C-alpha cells in the first residue's frame, strides 16, 4: 500500500542545509498498523508528511496504492489525499465555531457528487463509530480531550480512507483516554482493513501495533 524508495529530505536555507531523512526504504502492506518511534527531531513527522503527500522528497520515490507520486500538481495531490488518506493530529485541529457534526463533514465538502443528505449521513455514521452520537451538536469547547480526539478520528474516517496517518494521537491525553483512542484505531484497522501509520513516543502504545519502525537522526535503525 505504501512504498518509499531511497528517500531523502533536505531542508535548505541561505546558509544551512539540514538533512531530515536519509536513505529511507520502507514498505507498509495493506491493512498493516505500524508505529514510528524515535527521539524528538529524528524525522518522524517529516516521514509522515511525505507519506501523507503534505511534503515531497528531495530525492527518491513515494508510491501510494501503486501510484508513483512524482510531478503531480497541487490539485491532483489534494484530490488524491482527500480520496485515499485520513489525518489525525495531536492537537485535534477542530474548528471551535462549528459543532461536532459540521467538523466531521468538512473533508466531504471537497468531494464532488456528494449531496448534502449523503454528506450528513456519512458524518453521523463516522460519529457513531467513535461513540459520540450524543455529542453531535456539541461544540469542541464543550468536549473533553478524549472526546475531541474521537471527533478528529471521525473526521479522518468520514471519507472511508484506505490509509490513516496519526501524529502523536494520544500525546495530549491521559493514559486511560489514550488507550481508548488506540482501541478505536485498532477496531478501524481490524474491521475496515484500514492501513494505519502512527507516530508515537509511547512504547506501550507502539507495542500494540503490528510493527515498530525506529528512526534515529533521520535514518532507519531496523
């Protein structure tokens, strides 16, 4: 499902060249749930951004679902992300002025051919999957941290993505809430065959995934 070949990512300013990733070769199969671990600044989020097509490599090949992502225009990249990928962030990224239902609907606003009724139905289904049906009319400010992350997961899955990319999804939560969020992600992986790549600092969380990818100074160490 995901293949990275000889990936290098270099950030360059006027005077400084920073190698964020070097010689990354990685394959992630369909329906795999993998975690990415390593010290701060080792390239974990950069790797996730490359897989999520939010950034492009300086060298190497990114291949998602048999499509080589090379030379694509922004519009094509955005459409592909919207169809194939779902994103979960540590800080939730919810819009405070919108109720839960409207927050979850957002990714579908950018899809053609979906009626208002269908969009609402899909959003309600996603909210039910994360156990928040009773909170669909609440605003983010009325929710706990764990509930906000459930909303973020519902938004990530509303378009039925084949891949979910999660950047420290339990980082702002206590242990109990963190395990509840991981349970939801494991259910999505098992029941919907969703491929999941999760960046985490929590070794206990990582051990519950199928495989751990370790990074150090921008390189794989396993």
